[in-house]
């Protein structure tokens, strides 16, 4: 039922229209009725508002845990929230994202554990899209999950997943053109597809009939768009610099690596980018 907000001013006018209302018990009943009306109208709104504020605060906490590499704590918090709201897209896509981040953080000898989290990441991304097909973040999480899963499948499946990565990243951008991470994912897809070895290229042509359209220039355009939208994200500058270095565009690559080193790191992953950027600069000087 739609709630009708009652302001103090409207209550005053209501009383003015009923000045001739009988005194005594009837008057007391009127005030009781008014108090009940206010309680019915305001309390559910206040409760919903408080719950929404609390959820927002907890989601922000989960984001901070993820950003500072406390992945298990973030997953535990989010799955606790999921129990109370199993179709909340904000919760579902975050679980998928944290799972993906956790896989990237695991050591190479944790293959089985990594695959389990990669599979779970894909499952939660799918549930997020089912909960809200118009969520750009849900589709981005799906693209990321497919990308993470390519570390655990054979070459043919890698190429099958590559199409899903492209499709989901493009859908995320269609739904939110300012989704900088989606532009980064699409940039990486375009670039890597132009760098395929002959075996993977042959598999791709077998699967698609012909290679999906990809170009280095499109990749660089997507990298630049990601940076334009979020100029302080270290991952954008590092990824762009890495691509430029692989193309032999040394001066441009050097500029991006230097930007990586100037940005303050906020997590272990970003400290890793800075180490790689410093190493990249030395390589460019040879």
C-alpha cells in the first residue's frame, strides 16, 4: 500500500478544519487517532530508511575489505547480507567481484582452491544478472569472472569464454558508458585478441568462423577512455603502459609507468603494479 506522508503543517490544517469537534473524550480519541496515523505513516518509512542506510554502510565496509586485500572477511560479510536479501544485485555482484579478486591473489600452488572461487564468481555473476539484467556492474562482474576462469580451462574453452568477456563488457558499457572498469576489460580483450599465438588464433577461427573484430587501435582507445573516466586508477595507467610497451611505443609507455609510480598505492595489488612499472621502466631503458 502506498504510504501518504503527513507533515506537521498538514496536521495543523486538519485540526483547524475540525475546530468544532466535541471536547472531552471525543477530543482525546481524535488525538489518539492522529498519533496512530503518524505512527503508521512514519515508522515503516523510518525503518526502511534505516535498513537501507545500514546496508549501504555494510556494502561500503565490504568494498574497503576487498580494496585492502581482506577477501575472506569481505566474502563472509557479504554472504551474511545475502542470507537476508538473496536477490539483491548489489550484494551478488560484489561477492562475484571479491571471489575474482581473491583468485588473483592466491599463490600458484593453490590451483584447486582458485578454481573453486572462480566457479563461484561466475555463479554469483549469473545470479546478479538474473536479479537485475540492467545492472552494468553485474555484467562487468560476469566479464571479469569469465576472464578469471580462463586460467583454469583448456584453450578451446578459453576462446569460447573470450566471446562472453567481450559481450558482457560491451553490455556493461551500453548500460553505463561511464563504467571505467568495463572500458578497461574491453581494452584488454581487444589487445589480447590481436596478440593471439597461431594455435589460439586457429581455435578462434574454428569457433567463430572468422576472428571476432578486434584491433590494437580500438584497444588503445578503450584504455584512454578508462583513464579519462578515472584518471587516478593505477590499474588503468599500468595496463595502458604495458600495452604500449608491447607495441614498442617506448616514450608513451614510459609516461604511463611514471604515472603509476606517482600515484599513492592503496593495496598490495597496487604496490605490485608499482614494482612492475619500475621494472618496466628499466626494460625500456635498455
